[in-house]
C-alpha cells in the first residue's frame, strides 16, 4: 500500500463529495434552460454557489465556477489585464509564485507587452509587505499567494490587500494551496476597500479539499473590472460562458463544508504529525535543512502538514524515485512541473543556489495521513539519502 504524502498536489476524493457528485448527475437538465428540469438543475447549482460563498466570506454573485485553479488564475490575471487603463503596463509579481501565475504573466509579457515588477521573498519565503507596497503604485494589477505551495509560508494577505488598495491597484490572490488549511476570508481580507481596486479576485480549487479534479472557482468582487476568457452564452455575470458543471459544483460545496468543519481539529493533528516528521528527519539525517518558516512549536506561520526539506548532496529527483520504489509518494515541488528536471524556482527565490534547489523534497500531509505513514518515511529515508548521495559522489553521515 502506498504511503501518500503529496496532499499538496491533490488529496483523495471525499466519500460524501463522491456521493453528492453522483446524485447530482442523476438530475437531468441544463441549468440555463427555463423548463422544469433545467430549473431543478439551476437550484442545485445556485445552492452550491451559496454554500461555497458562505465558506469563502463572499457573496454568491461573486462566485464564478471554473474548470479548476489554473483557469481561475488565468481568468483573474488576463481578465484584469484586458480591463486595465491603457497607460498601465506593470504587473506586481512576488517571487516564488505558482506556475499557473508565472506562466500566465510570462504570456502577458511576451504577447501583450506587460512589464513585471518583481517583489523579493524573505529568507523563509514570505512576501515582504513594504516591498510589495513600493512596487504597487501605477501598476495594472498585482498578484500574490496566500500560502506558498512549496515551502508553505503564509503571507499577510490583509496587509497586501491594503497596500494594493492604497495604491489604487487591483489584486488577485491565489488561495488554492491554503484552502481547507487556513481561513479564507475574501470580504475580511478586502477590508475597507471600495471600487475596483484592492483585493478583487481570489482563486480556489476543489481537489485540494477532497473535491473532484477539474472544478474550481474565482471569487470576483462585484466592483471588479475584469474581461472574460470565454464567450458564448453570458453565464456567471458574463465572466465565464458555457454550460455550468452542476455536479462538480455541488461536490465542491460538500467537500469544502467538510474540510471547514474539521479544519481546526485537523490543523492540530497535522501539526503534530509534521513536527514528528521534522524531528525524525533531523535525528536521522543531521545535516538536513528545513526550509520555510519555523514549524516545530510557536505560532502557525506555515501551512499545516507542509514539510519542505533540503538534503545536501542528494538530488531530489533521485530521492523521490527511491522513496517511490519503497511505496512512499512525495514530491520535489509543484506537481504542475512534474517530469521537468529543473531547480525549484521557489528555493531559488529564497536565495539558495541552483544546486541546492535541486536537492529538496516536499512532504505534504493530509486528512488520510497517519503516524504509521510518518514512521514509514523515517524508516526508509536515511538509506535513500545515502544512496542518493552515493550516486552523486557525496558521502555524509546519516543515522539509522
């Protein structure tokens, strides 16, 4: 049986979400149709929209269901860019963003003439609010992660939103990695901002909380100025045309409710498991380095369940392969870059070298993780590190 410690990439479908998805599929009708069958489907869809909105501290009209987190990010960034004033060409882009954001911004620079204003991260992966505020004035838009998906650093979203509002710049935040682990409060983070600036868009994905893959949402403020990616029907305030996924939206709502109901209890459980894993790694591989904010003890400053480790002299890809052979699933970083052997751009943003950025593993625990999973990792990891170092010609002591 596989020990699955890659919940940051995707997490198992919840049984209640699966059941809700199947039941909703038994309802015949396009929610845009005006006959009885269509309106039955519409009621299911709008009920899901209301439930998701309540959990994200938003209004139902602000929820735009998408095909996932990547589409939500693309809609936010491209939509805000296309709606900008013509004299604004800069995008405020912190280091270490997810590739859904990086690749979208790269496309806008290459195709649409956007200019990037980089914002550095601090040594543990957080966005420095003062640097973000300095970069914001006159920009077309800004974007930021709620939580870094690799090293788990949590950002001060309310402060970033306030800085964007003070500069008169619309802000998108990517809450995909944070959903179900920390409170996601669109209205709370938006604060006193009014009009089309400050926090105006927030992206989430269902499969991060035990919902189905291929379902997500973009929270879009009713005050935002944003152009759609898709045309052909005018659904969802004209921001996302096309027949809406009723069953997927219902399953997302059910999964998100379940995740929120257990969140506080689960955060404490995952923190204990993560601390156990960190202590075991440092005992058995003494020169391993935990990246990101402190995890053991103290306040929660990183995603619960996130353990990001640098193993000097051991290639991350080799370690991943060796652990996979032992039935342990982990990752070297974002799953969206799977199969591409390149240094972690997040680790580079921390000021580490390209070599160090190839020597990392991310262990991400979730609701199915158990103490025996942690023990299995600790039982196989020292030998895997020794073999990986031997393969690269490095000899460093580990403890069995």
